[in-house]
C-alpha cells in the first residue's frame, strides 16, 4: 500500500494527517473552529471557508513535519471532495491540488462519509464485509459493505440526521453548539426513564428524528425552570440510541455480516457504544474519540482503500447523490 497526506476541510475543522497503508497514523493535526462558530449557534459557511484559508497551509506544514517524512516520501495527496460546505471544501481541494502539482504527486479525491467509515481501519485489522452505522451531523445511514468500494445503503434518515437532532435539541435546552458531547455528558447522570420520548416510527431501516426534537420542545414548554437537564438529556439519548441500535442489529442479523462498524461524530456517544457492546452478537468497531469527529487521518486512511485518483481539473460536491 502507500503513505498519503490527507486534508479535511468539509465543515469547521481544518485538518491534515499522514497515514501509512491506511492503518498507521504518522501525524494528525487539527485546528477546530468551534469557538468561532459557537457565538452564532452553528457553523457559518462563509466564515468557515475564510478561516480554513488562513490556517490550512500551517496545518499541512505541521502534519508533514510531525510525520518525520518529506513530500518526496509520499505516494499521494488526498482531500475531502464532499459532501460538505462548498466554500470550505474548495479551500481544501485547492491546497491539495497545489501540493500535488508542485510535488508531482497523485491527487486523490475522498468521499467524506467513506472516510468516517475508514477511521475504523486505523490501528485495527478490520476488513469488509461489515454493517456500518454512519451517524454524523449531516447523515444517518445503515450501509452494508460487501467490499469497501461496494456499500449498499439499507436505510437512512428521512429528515434530521442523528447529530443534527442532538445539536437542535441542545439548542432548545440552552446548551452550547455543538450539543452532542454536552448532552451525552449530562445524560450519564440522568434518568433515561424520566420522560417518554417517541422513537420515530419509520418502516425498514430508515429513521426519523425531527418528531423527537419537537417532543422535547413540547415537554420543555410545560416544565418549570431550572430544567432537569440531566433527565431530559438521558431520556432524549435513550430514544435516539435505542432505535439506532435496534435497526443496526436487525441489519446485521439479516445480512449475516461478521462485524458492526460505528462511524461519524455520534459514534463518540458513550451510551451508543456501550449498548452495542452489550447487545451485539458480533464484534463492534468504533474509532477512538479523536477519529470519530471530523479529522484528516480518516481521509488519508480512506485514500489507501477507496481513494479515486483525479486530475487537476476535478471539482467538489456539496451533497451526496443518493
Ligand atoms: O462527523 P462529524 O464530526 O461531522 C459531520 O460530518 O457532520 O459529526 C458532528 C456531529 C455533531 O452533530 C455533534 O453534536 C455530534 O457529532 N457528536 C455527538 C457526540 N460527539 C459529537 N453526538 C452524540 N454524542 C457525542 N458524544
Ligand atoms: Zn464528518
């Protein structure tokens, strides 16, 4: 296999990393913009793109230096081609193109969602087939990977993504953006049976989370302040994780795959991880916390398994085509 420099700029993390053979991380650098966007209650795309522009060269230089290698040791420059915010993706892509051209290296386009799944290859010997539960701020999908280039989407959210449900619920509880980690932390000391929130009944392997968020809102409207934040968080988290776990386990049973893989920012969730550990009949993989949320090591890892070699005239995409 090969050593790739990965560049990630799909949203609000500017990141670069060098990874050998898709498994061994030689360096992993990341500059988060969360503090900038917190005051707006969410990511402002134009602000994010400008901030990537200011910092991306420094982050890349740091990642290459920290890897102990030089550009001549690399086998390619990988970048996130989408889905993501168009302006931020363009910044990462232009940095990757410039470096590929200057150092005469292959340019490799990586899909952000596959990169989240590929985070599970880091420091493991995982190989397909497996069922992946991809749960991020923008996507919620159950995917059957027969090989890494052949993923069949068995189900997805019909409205909000799981991470989006966390962020919107956090906002209505008066918690800071992004809300996933904060709700998760509060939930650990709350009672999941304190409030009964609906799971969102949808056929097959699809999901719906928008009703859940509204149910939390209606409940909060009836409560006195200070709100019982721990119990609200635990009850909300119980509803989200229960349906994610149940449908993923069903998909594993139906396909007979020998492993389950969790991917995306919500895969950092404590309750989700522990429910899978308790209930899954097959081994469950989830990335270490630093590789769950957006990072560049997963981009460089994905490049080794499913990166597409592209030319300098390539573009980016803001939405996945499915
Ligand atoms: O994968 P990611 O970094 O970015 C996207 O590609 O969207 O996911 C970010 C999402 C946010 O919605 C954030 O609230 C959520 O992941 N998240 C969590 C946790 N940590 C991050 N959700 C639940 N529990 C967590 N511990
Ligand atoms: Zn992501």
